[in-house]
C-alpha cells in the first residue's frame, strides 16, 4: 500500500533553511518500514494569491476559482496521505505565501467532504533565534490542520508540537548546523509517515468490511 507524504516549504528564499528541514523530514519518512513515497514543493517561485472571499466556491460548489499556481500545489495536496509544512518565522507567524496557500484550501470540503479526515500533518518552523517564534509559527500550521480535520502529529517528547530549528540567520547552512533541530525534523518525518500509514491501512480495512465510518459533512447546515 503506497503512502504519499508531501513536504511544502513556505520560505521565499531559494536553498533556504526551511527547505533543508522539510527535505530532511521527507528523507526520514522514507526510512520507516512501509511503502512511502515523498514529494517536495517549494513555494518560493509560486504565484499564489490569498483568498479574496468572493464566495464563488459556495455559490457554485467548486474548488477555488482564482487561477494561479495554487491549482498545481492543490493537486499534490489532495493526493497526499500526510503533510509536512515548514515555514521560517515571520513576525511569529508563517510566511505570506504559505498563509495564502492555506487560505485557498477553504473550498475543498464543498467538493471533497471528509477528504482530510484520514490525513495527518506535521509542522516545522525555522527561526533566526533559538526562541524566535517557532512555536507560534507551528501553532498557525496546526490551526490550519485542525480547520480541515487533519490530525496534528508531533515528533517526540522533545518536540511535542513540531520541529524547531535555529538558523542563526544563516539560512540553509545555519539550519544544517543545528543538530537538535535537525533531529526534530527527522522525528517529525518518521512520525508523520508512520501515522499516515496506520490511518490509510485502518481506513481501507474498515471500508472493505463495510463498516460505518464517521465523516463530518456540511457543518454549515444546522
């Protein structure tokens, strides 16, 4: 059973510390004893506009009507079983481009209700300081996951929320030199892959047995 893990770097820099951290997590994901495939996407060259709240998705029951590079990333996002989203710290938050991507996922539940219920996500944040807002940045990624019913996955007791790297403002080389942070990325990668494999296997077993699986739909109908 193939399990696909998608890693997305929200850094605007090429060859950044965030790219390094997400790629390390993806490499680690392939080390678990399961049929794991990975895909890496960097948003640094993507043109992704933020949601303009036009509500065309609600009115027509379609995915986002704005046309840009979002559709390319969305395709991979819909296909994946697990996610590892990474961002450098911007004012204790994710980058504008990652925030824009997350805002555009909104219409998926109209077209694919319950699609993300069986998915899992991990978070990585890279800051210029050891305590430079990484946990707040990870929290924003977790808020995104929880909005779309994606299970949040930590790495270990050392990084219960997600991997936090300290780049010392040294971009990729700075992040590579943070040994504890890199170990956190490795553990996040393995935990996301492991949990995604369990979820996919479990869901398929239940479905083969004809079990009634709870999936939330149309939460706006009261």
